[in-house]
C-alpha cells in the first residue's frame, strides 16, 4: 500500500506545482499588460530574453527563485500587488502608479506667435 500512496502523493504534488506555475504565468501576463510592457520590455527590465518570458507566461517552465524575485520587485515598482485567494485563484490590486504616465508636451511647430500689437516694443 505505501507504494500506491507515494505515487498518488507524487501525482498530487506534480499537479499542485503545475497549478502554481499556471497561476504565476497568469499573474505575469496580467501585470505586464497593466504596466504596458511587451514581453521584450519585461525581459530587458529583469535580464531575460523575450523567449524566456514567453515560456514563463505559457506556464511551460518553472521559474528560478531569482526570476520570481525580480518580477515581484518590478510589480511593486509598478504598484501591482497580488492577493492569493483560498480557492486557488488570485486578486490583482493595482495602485495609482501603474496608471500614471509622464505627460510630455509636444514641441510647438512653426514660428512663435508675435505678441499683440499694443505689447510690441
């Protein structure tokens, strides 16, 4: 009997690990979209390749701990937090910094306007 339990336990552990990997993949995709980053942008920010990010977002690879830490630090910088729920799902909390984009005024085109006639020197 212990052999059967060991096999069942291993299957359960493998299943749980896959679920965790898929949940992390979903978090990465969601946070990347909220932050307005492409896979290449995210990869450059954390020192990976675009292909590695793609695999990570598909749940095809188990991320290294250092990768998870780098991604979580980026989420914090962007004002994105995740709350794990009891049913295996998660809730995304997006703080204001994720939506703040610097506004850069476009340069004026053409000649500068002349001051009104009464104000010319």
